[in-house]
C-alpha cells in the first residue's frame, strides 16, 4: 500500500510548522482551499510542505519563482491526491514554470493540453506532462484557474491528472483504480461518455465537458478531472455516472464540498 509518509525524510520536513505566509497565499489565491474542512486543510498543508521541499520549481523565460507560485501550484497538485493512497508524485523531480503560454517543439513522450500533435507540430501550450520528466506549467493560466475554478479549466489539475494516469506506465485515461469492480464500471462509464463527447463535438454541438477531451482517452480523463474539481455540482447533475466513478477514484465528494461552501457563503 502506498503511503506518502512512510518516508522518514518527509516526516522530518513536517517538523517545521506550516508558514503563515503560505497559508495567507492559500486563503487569497486558491479558492478550493476554502472549500475544505479543518482536517482536510491540515492534510493539504502537509502535502504542500513536502511537495515544495521535495520538487524543484524552475522559472523559465525569465520568470522568478516566488512563494505564491510554489504554494498555488503545489496546492492544486496535492488537491488531486487528498483522498488517495499515493506516493506524492514520487517520480516527479522538476516543474518548469513559464510566465505565459509557450510554444514548445514537438515531442512523442508528452501529452499535450491543446491540439493533436500530428497536425500541429509547434503549438502554444499551457501545460505538458511527461512520463519520466518534468511537468511544464504556465503561471498566468495556473494563477487564474486557482482563483476562478468556476471557469472549468485548470492546467494544474489537468497535467497532474495525466501524471496519475501515467502512474501505471501508460497514458490511456485509466489510472490505478481501487479494485477489479471499479475497472469494470470505469470502462463502461468512460467509454460511453468519451464516445458521446466525440460524437457531439464532431457535430459541433455544445457540450458540458470541454470538447478537447474528445481527442483521446488520456485527454478525456484529464478534462473530466478538471470538471470534477471545478464544476462538480453541475457535473453531478449532467453526468452523474461519470461524477460517481471519479468520486470513487479520487475518494473525494467535490460536489458535496462545493454545496457546503455555497451554503456557508449564503449565511
Ligand atoms: Zn492533456
């Protein structure tokens, strides 16, 4: 069983208290942090602390990496694994952060966030994830997404969903699930939803899920993950079966959390 705190170096990192300045950044810049209950907040802060100590953040194209950049990106990467047995992205060593959208040369190993690689050899991307390599992220996109999850796009959730998907060695839209029954349900629900999105987007119909998810199964999982975290209440209404399998995988009730937060804001 994976357990991220099995590692004594990670436990040692947690001897230091979580910096107040980082908590201020979470409150001001990561809306989903405010959705969490106290236990979840505490758990997320521990994950962030280890993530930041362990992973290398490299600023590209002149970007200076600040605490805000580290904390916002780490928070969102860690949000995905908040309920999971996990190893805190053990294989991930570096994150390359660009100030704004970047044109990268084509690569066979990456999973792109925009456009089929074969048709557009050089494309502007807002993120990219590699099986045995860095995660590339664009800071202005990541920053906006953290403050405005209602837009339904989050490059950090997207790229880290690819990493979870690839944790079994392949980017096929199916991460390591929690049991045989789950694989069966997952395959049924995902193939049905993926085909429906493909058909609708081919016909140019407006869809709830971003049609970019129709590109292939890996992109479908990454896009579905973005919506599961960013628009969970609507997803539960419009794509209940998909919401349910994702909740069964991530072991988080994001819709319940969003409803609780909305009620809290009304009083
Ligand atoms: Zn992608």
